[in-house]
């Protein structure tokens, strides 16, 4: 798939105000500072479509972008550490949870994981929660260019071993670098194939 057009649609904190659920949708989420905005910009070949920042907690809303006029990319607030108040974190958690559980056209949640650090409890707990609620998701490892080949292999093996302790079948994994554009073709192909399933679902 080639992304020819990418346009901002709306930002909000209420599922009811999201665009009509008539197109397939893919949401990107991860711990604060995981490289989410950089990855989104790389996939869409846009420098500042998603706002990047060195300060955690930059994304604070559900941000919808329409891609090629036929599917939505959604930039969600990060979870875990962020320099915001407890009340603000609780507010984020509430509308993120509502979005994930209620958005009927959500085809897949892209869970971003920083490949440079060991598996984190907050990530494992979040993915367990998704599994318990039957939410389809894939694991997207970011910043793989920051690791040597051996470091990368060791990290992925360790992560899969930890996941295997409580998952009979592991989610699909993607390995990306916003700087090197690694993983771009694989992710866009996955979305393209998933879009076809959405069309079949609508027709049926």
C-alpha cells in the first residue's frame, strides 16, 4: 500500500464524537515516549502529521486521520508514566478504555513497545487486558535501529518467552524504526489486507 493522502479529521475525548464507523480503523497506542508519533509520521510520509515531543504525555486526545479516503488512523494518548496529574491520568484511562471497548470499526490496536528496554509490567498488563476483552492487537516494536543485531534478537526472544507464560498464541509482531523506515512495508501491507476483511464484513 502507498499512502497518497493523509488528512486530520477530528480530536476529542468522547467515542460518540468520533467519525461515523463506516471505514476500517487502526489505533496506535503505547507507553509515553515510545516513539508513537514518529512512527505514525514515518508510515504516512509526513513530517508533522502527529506531533512529536521529547516530553511524555504530548498526545492528550483521540486524534483521527483519514488515510487514502478509505481508512482511519487513530493516534491515542500514551499510557503509563506521564508528567500529568492523577486526575488527568484517570480521565485519559477512562476515555481510552471506552474507545477501545466501544469503537465498532476498530480493526486492530497497534501496541507500541520500545525495543531498547526489557518488557514492562504496564505493557504486559495492558495486553492481558486486551486479550481478556477480545480486542485484536499486534505488537509493534519501535527504535530497533538503536540496538545491535544480538541485542535485538536477545530482547525479542526474552519478550516472547515472557508473553508465552500466559499466552497460548502470541500476537503478530512487527519491528520498526522511524529513522530507517524499517517495518513500514510490513505494517501497511497488514493494514491493506485487514481492510479487505472489513469490506467483506460490511457486505455480509
